[in-house]
C-alpha cells in the first residue's frame, strides 16, 4: 500500500513557535501556580453587560451584522473619542469593529504594507507585530527603548529612543507602530512625545499604527494622549483599541480601528476577507453598555487600587519595582535577589518561579526578537485581591 504523505511547503512564519504566553500559562496549570503571566482578569465582568448581550440574543440579533459593525456601536465609539480626545471620526467612513485588537493590528498592517516596505517597531514589543509584518512581506526595523539604570545597575525605567527612531525613518518607511500605554513596560507617551513624533514624520509618507488598547489604564493623574488628540497624527494613523481590555471580557475578542477615510477604505478591503464581521449580540451589548461613560472613566481608579495594593506587597520583597504609570502590568528587576536563580536568564527564571515558587510571570526578553536580557520580568495585577495576596505570600518566600 502506498504510504500517504503530507506534502511539505515553506513556512510563512518560519521563526514563529508557540507564544510565551501559552507556554507560561500551560506551565502554571501544570504546577498549579498562580498565573500572573498572561494579561487577563480573573474577576467577572459587570453582569449588566452580560444582560445587554442576552437581551440582544433574545431579540434575535443573531445573524450577520454589517461588515463594518453595527451603527449603534460605531456611533458610540465616535462620541467617546470626540469627548475624550477632541477628534470626531465619522462612524460610517472612519470606524470599523474588529475581532479584537490583534486582528485590527494585523488587518491594518496587511492593508498598507507591501513587500519591501519597512515597518518600524519599538522593542520590547507586543508579539503580534512582527508576524503581521512578515505576512505582509514587509521588513521589520526594530529600535529598542532606552533602558535607564540606577547607581546599582538595576533597571529603573525606559525611555523612547528618539535618536534611533529618527535614524530609522527613511523613504522606505511605510508604517511606524507605537504602543501607549506600553505593554510590557507600563510606560506612557506624553503630549510632547506626540509632538516630537509629528515632527519626525511631517515630511514623509510614513503612516502610524497606534496600539492604545490600555487607553483607560493610566494612573496618578497621568492623562492618556491618543493620536486622535493630535490632528496632524490622526490624519495618518490607524487607532486601535479593545473592548476586551476595557470591560474585562478579553475572551469576547471585540475591538475597533479608527482611521481617516483613505486608510479605512483600504483596511476594510482586507477586513471583509479575513473575518468579514464580528459577533452580533456582543456588538449590541457593548453599544448599550458604552452609553454610560462611567464604565470606562472609573477604570483608572479601579486599576490603580490594584496596582498600589500589589506594589505595596512587592515592596516587602527583594524585587526592584519599576514605575507603572499605565497598563495592568508591573515589571520588576530580579537581579538583586540574594539567590542563585537571580543569575538565570529571564525565561529560565520565570520557569523556576512558576515551578518552584508557584507564581507565573512573563520574561520581558520575550518581547524582543534578538536575545535581550535585562533581568526584568512582568506580572499582571488585573486579578482579585485574594489572588494577588496569595501570590505575594509565595513571592515573600524568595
């Protein structure tokens, strides 16, 4: 009998394997560790939001919605952006509902990047950026955040690498991807940063993709500065955000992209063929929930309380805490721990932490393509207080 063979073919993503988030979550399950690695809440969303979705399903809103998303949700997004950032996006021509932020990112990249185009990213960077660029046939140009160290040599903070960013921009630059608040470091861009970026791209044809999925997670009175608040940047930008992050429903995978008509037109050409449209009853539920702005305006105080609780507990450990002005991630430098494992690289330290201490974290080195070790790992504090308390008790044993 002739053996049945599966034909081989060149991989479109030869460097891509299982993501570190999947690996660490599986390791956490194996060792029954507290998972502070992957970025998702372990507390329920508002029951009212679920009620709105349930109402939509019972009202027979269960068939295909418009390809660009239901009008009620797009109108609500337009109103929210105008109120917060002062820029009015036309809900019909400039806002598209997506199957989460990651799909919005990939579709934006595929819609404007052609083979040979260069795309600038700032590392450490969310892990979907490079594969999206690769699938479009583009070339990734990575510049790294500047690592600021204290007198003892420990990582103290990160800064935007303006000199390197300036050098990276050239006539081949099709797209620059920025992320604020920034995953994994928690840093945020300020108004002067947007002004400086505008100057850099003013006489170029470079587009901007602004990943702002943590827009409502900013603390200590810090304001989120969206590209939508800067008219010059808004005119050349894809703005990405996520209802999953905002409303504690990451599994629903619903987000949106706002962009000028010319960019949105190209975006929708791709969008209609990779997802076509997005879950109908979830859209109606989110549209109803979005009417009350307190649901997102209360988030900074909500998450700051969790951040402060977690930081207070970590202050009793030997970890060095980095600033966290945004996101729901806390980075720490473990290199000062008085244990042999402090000499391990970040990935191995996280594996040890998960298996032996019972707390899962993510190595910041995983957000770089080339090995870049700084002795920094990332915890997620979007958890119930009891979850954080249990994790802190285990971390105190180090």
